[in-house]
């Protein structure tokens, strides 16, 4: 198998105050490795993208913005950040009510200049007088970071009737889908999975193609897409997750698509039987065999064969990659809070697995899995939220040495309060360049402003050889960047 370097990532938040964004000729990358995901300025350290699609922009409610805090040897800080909206100079379009810029975010070297670029979906953007058509914006990375303009990408069906396509940009991913070494953009709309051939430039998108096989059925409602080197195909693969409302029973849908020189084609549904409701997904090589593994979180009910009298306790499933793709040669394994070694208990609507992220937190070469339980009660405090880390190894994911963190954990900023929903979104990235992934955690219900109810905040816990640590943990929210809005769930969207 040819192991590939994938350029997949995330981006999130925006507002005003971005330095002038111009569109100069792409400049060669510096000697520091810039192929890292989210490394927009080419310094070899990943940056953190946090999006707030409900953020107001210059009086436009729910226009949405993305905030990028640049990584450094000391980690991330609001003092080293940039805020991007559709009103930022050089960014196409204009901030409008309910565009929800930042509903999806990822990154990768779209134009092949050696710098990661930020890809932002605004799924409710009106295009050509058509509401909710959707739009994707690529904000170009380069020397100095995200200060090199942007390019708008409309649905290839935008010129057709509104029923032809809608919600373009509700999911985005970047990876080498055709196996030629260059990155390709993939976009999920309400009806289709699109991917863009090589030749994407700062002046024009490349040729768009529809994935063969569609969504495998008219009853499927897609939500998001992730990329991963799951198989031996000569190109990265894609997994679209969503729901299926077919008569056989409503539940999670995992559409597996193979890449390669012939393009992107639907292969199969990885979740037949509809045994769980609700889903998130992430990818990483947990057992270090050269194939990425698919990790899904089912924040709703547990699988039918798992005792769950409370309902909605949640679970996490690992489908190991291999020559034939995820779960082709190895039975999927499901973990929940009733699994020996996993902290906590299966309780009413904990939503364990409502968010998942995969990254090498310990720096041992094996990817680890973070799972959020945003409705977990902590010390009697209802729905305060919790995050569990499960570690990878040669035999795969294990519950041995699992860790648990919440706002009542010593060193974690803040306090566990009712409805904080700590763990509502997760992302892993080594933002201080020490070779160990750090974990960014959203708390969608964190109260920050007087009278606020869903202000939202983001925490960053650092990776270490022993696992996650609360030492030198940091957190930030809307006021940290000078924003005065309330109840907009700051940082509700993090990386894929």
C-alpha cells in the first residue's frame, strides 16, 4: 500500500477586523514543513480554527464568522489570531442574515503552493436570488497566514432550478482523492457529493464532478463528510455521515466512497441495520498499520445489543481500515460508558460520542480518540459535560488508562455549571509543535456574558506522553476577541 499524506482540516469563526486580504501571486513555501493540516502560515505548527455560524456580523444576525488562532511553541492565544467574515476585505460575498458562514470548516493545500488553505461552508447562503443554495469559500494561506484573499465556489448545479441542489457546503473535506499527489476539494450538499479535479487556482475553481452512485438512496439526508486513507485504493476515500429515513428503520447512515484515478464512487453503507441514531465521525491510524481507521460517535441510543434502559447514553465505534476499506477485515468494536475501563456510567441522555476527534495525544505514533459527552452530569451538576480520552496501541483502541476531563477537573479553567455542555465539539491538533496532539473542546452552553445562556467557549488541553493534561490549559470565548454578542455558541464548530 502507498501511504499518503492527507491534507484534511478544519476552520471556523469570523467577524470583522481582518487585515486587508489581497490576492497576490502564490509565493513558494518556506523550508518549514507546510503540509501540516491547518498550518496557514507555513511555520510548521498547526493553527486552531473555531467557527461560530450563529455570530452576528455588522448587525446581520447569524451571518457567521471564523476565528483562527495561530499556533506557536507556547500554544494558541487570542493575541495571535485573525477573524474572517464575508465582510472581510478580499473575501468574496457579503455577510447576510442567516448565511451561517462557518457551518462547516476544513483545510488543505487546495492550490498546491505548500500552504494550507481554509475552506468554509455557508450552507444557507443565497445564490442568484435562490435562498439556501449554499456556498463554499476558500481563504488562501501563505506568508503571514490568511491574508491572501479568497475564492467563492458555487454548487455546480447553481444555475439550475432550486430543487436541483441546495445546502451546498454543509460538509467539506480536502484530500488527494485521485491519487496523483495533489489535494482535491470535496463538498456535500443536500442532494449530492461533489469533488473537484486538479487545477484549482486562486482565480477559478477546477472542474467539478459528482461522485458516482449518489447517496445510495433517496431517503438519505447527508450531514458532513470526512476523508481518510482507509483502504488500498490509489487515492484517499470519503465517508459521508447522515441519517436514513427508509422504511427499514430510521438511523445513522455512513456512506463509504472510494477514491482513485477513476474518480470518487459510492461503495456501500457502513452502518446497515440502523442500530444507532445521531452521528459524528473522525479518522486516524489507531493501530499504526498504515491504514487510517474510521471512528464514529453515536450520541443517541446505543446499539440494540447493548443494555441501555435509560436511552441516549451514547457510544463510539471503531471500524479499522485495511486493504478492503473500513471493517472489511476486522469486526467493528463499540465502546460506551458501560465498557470496563471507560470512565462514567450509561445514564439517561449523556450523549457520549456526540463529538469525536482522533489524534496522537501521547506522541507514541498511535492515534488516540477523544469522545465528548456534553450532557453528562458532573458532581450532581446537570448537563455540565465531560470528555473522555481512549488511547491507541498496536492492538487498536483500548479502554486501559482512559482519562476523563470536565470543568471540575483541577487545572481546567472555569467551573462545572448546569447546561455548559462541555465536550459538544472536539478537535485534535499539535498547536505548540511538541509532537503531541492537543485537544480543543467546545462548550456550547457556557455562560460568559451577564444573563447569557448559550454564549459558548473553547478550551485547549495539552497532550503529553501520559495522555491529556490540564497543566497549562487555556480557554477563550467571544469577549477574548473583543466580540460583544451573547447566546451565539461561540466556537460551536471545530475541525473534522
